[in-house]
C-alpha cells in the first residue's frame, strides 16, 4: 500500500526526508510546505510535487496519510499535535521541543494517540549501529558493561544556528542520549563536562563546543559520550559496546576501502564521509521505511514519543550537571521505553 505524505519544512533536513520519500516505491510525496515560497517551490520542483505556503493544506488534506515535521524546533509540538488530531501519522524531527514541560503537556493532550508519532532519532536505523545493538541484545558479548559513543562534527555551525539550537546537549548530544538509552535502557545518573576550545562565537552565545558525558544505567552499565563541534579529519561517528565476553564496535565510514602504502605513508585512506548527509543516508531511508509501516498500522513507532521525551530529560540533566559540577540523579520516569 502506497503511503501519501506531506512534508512540513523545506530546509536542509526537510530535503533529506524528501529524498528518502522519493527513493521509496511505497511512498508518494503529495505536497511540501514552507513559509518561504522560494524554498517550497524549489523542493517541489526538485521532487516533482506540489507546494504550499499554507500548512493547513497539508494538515487538513484527507488525501495525505502521514506527515514529516521538519520545521524549526519551536513549531514541532503545535504541528505534530495538529497532524495527529487530523488523523495522520507523524515523523517529528528531534527534539520534540526544548522544554520537557511542553513535551509533557503535548503527551497529555494526545494521550494514546502518541502511538502515531515517530521521533527522528535516525541513528537507531544506521545499519552498523543497528547490527551492534541486535548482537548485544542476542547476548553475543554477555552482559553489557560499557558503551562508548563518539560524535564529532567536521566544523562548527553558524552563530545564528547556535543561538536558536537549545545548546549542544539538546541539539547534538540528544542523538547520543537516545543511542545510550537504546543500549542501556533506563538511565539513572548523568555527569557532564563541557569546554570552549574551538569557536569564541559559541561561547558568546552561551553554549559549549565540546563535551564529555558519563551516564549510569540502572543495570550498572556505564556509557561515555564524547562530542565536539569540530573534527579536522571529518565526521567522526563511532560506537563501542563492551561486555563480559567481548566487544562489538562500529568504526567510521570511508567512501571506499582502498588503501595506499608507500615510502612516507602506510594504509593511507581517503577522508571519512564528511557530514551526516553522506554518513547517514541509509539510516534516513530505513527510518522512512519504518515510518511507512507505522502509518499503515503495522508496527508501533520506535523510537516513539516517550523516547523523545526521555532523551530530552537526559539533555536537561546534563545541562544541570554542567552548571553545578555535580552528578545528577534521574528519576525512574526516564525508562528504557522502546529502547532495550
């Protein structure tokens, strides 16, 4: 069954989703929305569909089964609520909001209908990370004892982006908080350290440009997250799961497996894939396939609304730890959800 989709937001991440929809034979992009006419028209022309600057032409269209919300974060809750109440499945980009109380109010309003919302933590769908997770769950390394997540961007974002992002923990690390929950389940303690060593503009905006976060799971397993807004050798995305019987790791990806050896270098390779558009295209397409199954009523969304909420709780706990210099206990309401 073909799922008819509407896209809300035609910026960079919206175009990523449009590309995933275009590449899936079971999906049809019916209409795109953006308040900027030129943006909406450009994306519509690229993907041979219709466009609008009136969001209700997507929300209220009975011919659209599901909606991707890829607009700025402050609009996520309102647009997701409207779309769900109109009977549509929703793929909402992360984070749901920058404030946990706002997310909780949305959850109370939607009630059981939150089971129509998939949150855009696409890294769960990365083939390498998903394989490591499946093998950990299958017991290949025994009990999970330590998890290491490394996520470093090639270059800092523009100052204007930083100012409205909600900060590194809610904008960047939130992907890693979800990945930690995916493996550990319930997280009970957060300790965070931050630095400003890269871009003075980020410090001026009141944010940090590097972080190390330690999480303790209810099982006793520990997770270390390392983030940086700059990486001289490309988009650094790695994961390591260590247990009583061994270790599983996912390394950085390169364009090819070709290596050069000579008098000055051995095993020299091309740079890592440079940004998320290259590194995570397969993950976005797998995420879209899962969303289509959600829209058809075949599966429950995972990561779901509760996962989005709980990752945000961890981001807020990390911010508190950074401000106070102390470990922050997280209450039992932050559970593993669909994570473990």
